[in-house]
C-alpha cells in the first residue's frame, strides 16, 4: 500500500489488484486508488484485460508485484503497455 501512496502523491493514476470487498474498499476509499481489479474468480487473461481496460485500454506504465505467486509475476508483466516496467 505504500507504493499506492507514493504513486498518488506523484500524481499518477493507480490501479490496485487484489481480491475481496474489504480490499476494494481500502484501495478505493483509504488509499484513493483510481481503480480496483478483483482477481477472485478471474483467469490470468481476465485480470490482465481488466487492468488494461482501467489503463486506457493500452496497459499500465509500471507494475509493482508484491504477491508471492508465479501468476502475479506473469500478470504484472502482461498488463504493461509497450516500454512499461515491472518491479
């Protein structure tokens, strides 16, 4: 969540990716993220498509991958726009 706070302070649009209504509420109302994608029940392709849709349909400029799951790393790269970066 610190990454979201830094990004918002820098004036960037932030798309949070997690699962559950509690996390959605926290991301949108507390952290002031611009969008939230709930991964529960979605395939990897659906998650990536939802994030890209929230990022002008092109993909995000950068992704910060914190989940200790291989799928998260794949999604974090796949949701990037051309010349985007993953951390």
